[in-house]
C-alpha cells in the first residue's frame, strides 16, 4: 500500500511534515481542525512537498528524518525539492549523514530526481503529424520527430515540475507541446523552453486537445488566502492553440480535485469530467470523499451531474473515478474506471450507453488497469502490468487473454491504427522486463520495441541560457550512466565501470547504483552512498 510523506506550510508560515495515504484528504482534515494537534488553528495549509513511498515503514523513516532537521534545513528542501530524494535514501542512516546531505546540497542540486524507478507513463502524438511523439517518463520527457527512430531527452526542471508527479501532455497540430504542472499550464513552442500560458499559475490537474483542436484545461488549485492564492477549479477552453483562454466555467458545487477529463472523438462538444470533494460528516468527526461525475453537451459552457448509484460496490474512501474512454463513433457510449474499488488495489471498468445516466460493470481485476483502450474498430483492450492483457470484441460482454502482450502501463492508438504501449524497460520483482520502455503492434501478435532507455543518446540541444542547456545537458552523463546508455564523446563523460543491474525497489528503497532509481543527487550520491552499491528492500 502506497504512503506519502508531505510537507505543508501553515498559515503562520511554519512547516508541518506528516504521512498519509491520501494527502488531499489529510490536508482537508488539518484545515477542518481534525488533523494533527499542531495544525489546529494554523490553517489553511498549503502542500509544498510530496513524496511517495512504497510502504508505511519507509514513509515513517523519511518523516522522522525530515523532522530532525533545523528550520533552515527544512526550508532548503522546500526551495529545492530534489534534495528530498537524497534525504529519502539516507533515511536509514544516522542524523550526521542527513545533515551532510544538506551541507553538500549544492553538489546535487541539479539532479533530475523523483525517487521512482525509470518508467514510461504516457505516449502523446502530435495531432495531424504523428511522426512527432512525446513520451512522458518518471525522469522527464522524450521527444521523437521520426516515429520513434531517435529520441531526445528533456529533464523535469525544463518542463517545470518535480517529485512523484506525471504531467498530462497535449501535442497540437502547430507543434506546441502542453504540460500540466503545479504552477499552471506550460507550453513549449520552440522545442526548448516551457513557458506559462495565460490560463494562470494555479495547479493544473489535466489538459487535452479535442478532435477540433480545441484545448481544454482543468484547474485544481485550492485557495490559500494567507499567501494570496485564490481557489480555481474552472475548466478553461482555448481555440487559438493555447494563446488565450477566453472561456471558462465550473460545474456547480464544491470541488477538491478534478481527476479526469475526456472529449468524445465524434462530437467535440461532448465532455465528461470526474473528480471528488471532501465533505464534513458531522461537526468534529472528520471528512469523507464524495465522488463527482459530470457531462457537458456544449463544450463546457454548462454541466449536468451524473449519478453513480449503479456502481457496486459504491466507491470507498481511497477510490477514484476515471473517464477511461469514449466510443469513436457514439458520444453517448462511455467507459468509467474505478480505482481502488475495494479501498486497496482492485479495479473495475463500467460501461454506459446513455450519456452516463446508467452504468454496467463489464470487467473486474484484483490489480490496477492502467492501460484501457477503446479502439477505432470498437474492440476494448484492458492491460495490466502483473496479470496480462485482455481483449473484448463484444463491448465487454466477454474477454479473451491477449497472448504475448507486454506488461502495460498505458496504451494508445494512432491514426495508422498502430497500438503503442508504455512497457517495462527494466521490470521489477513482480513485473518482468519487456526490454523496452515503449512497444508497438499492428496485429496484437508481434510487438516491436520502439524505445529502449539503454539506446538513448542525447538530450534536446538548446542555446545557452535555457534550462535545458544549462541544467538538463549537465545531468546527462550521470542519467545516462544510470540508464545504461552511452552518451556521445562530445559530452566528455568520464568512463566508469558498467552500472549494476537495475534495482528492483520503489521510491523509498536505498538503491543508488543502477537504473532502479534516478532519484539521488548524483554528486551527493557518490559521496554518501559509494560503499553501498545496491540495496534491495
């Protein structure tokens, strides 16, 4: 069960560190006065750092290590979140080692890091020019302009995010690449620099392009009056490639988070939106999560609330609702994924054929279903990492195992009817390696390796003065060494012994040696962790 360590700034400017399985819910409890004793009367709280850990024990160790730091040391971590990754890896050591990480923070300040094993999280094609592909990673972004023949890397710093977070990307016909971040919607138009759009600097939960090239952005910014930050849960719309967002609107009622937004391929005016809010049960008794589901028939100008009474069981406290897909030919035909249906790991897929008025369960698994695709043909594909992939030719009435499919984390179909999947480049103790981070197929029988981290060569080349040149390029030698790739001689990388096999741990494991984690500041890692080349938890 995943746990999170979070650091929040109270209204009086002090910092509070805690652990939770649902950070948003815990912050709501603090603000309601039912959280920790320290935070009572100090709200509202604003989260400034979040880090995912594989289990509660690791989260507790990291929380303890952070709480041992001085106020100035804690503020240093807030100012440069990448330092938290080094702290996580030294959480099992003495306080002296932790202080040393802070003291040497400048050496590791530019490390691209978030504490997760290298993995592929998303695949986005440029509309109308699908030889241009953007692949989201747990360690940044890869871009190809030749259908995956070659790839170039952009680090998280250049995009404008960090930590255990995966932006949503949208790739417009003009070549503009949009990314959702904590500080607003960012856009890259020159292949080098991500800049903030006019939609504002509040947190963006998701963004996507419709079939008519209209760009939609869902904001999820909690209000923070103490720091002059207004709340913003509007759905913004742009028809000029993200230059302006003259239209915005919000479904009625309170909102805590927008989880997903989807546009019908056959009707660009039909939108489906899911999210949740926290509501107080009884005074002083805490809060509960209330799921939200909406439909818009006019491009987001107005919204109709949809019932989830047909869901069985009803969503629990940890559950999430995702718009999993929409029929390519019928905007009324929509699919919903229920994450953590049992409050743990099981998931289900529901189908509605009447605009979301009623729902029928068509699939249930005991593990997450991160890859779900509604094909142009009408076939449904549901992919998992651990239990294989299934296909349905009758709209979910029956399912057949897809023999030989890779272990999927995402699945998309392009205009040429190729299926591209996020796959396991290195694998883990529970998921075998596919020896590729992206694979594709046209017949669902043979899968071609499109991207292998070991074959990467270059970061994106940009001019001096850009973050991509001044920060990302300087990290490439260390990142490439951990991935097992070979940088061009022009980078002047020091030759070193081959890295050990990929570490199999999660975010809080102490495994600095191989591709298992790009989380550690490279210089700090060399100084502190050299005697401990590989630790598997």
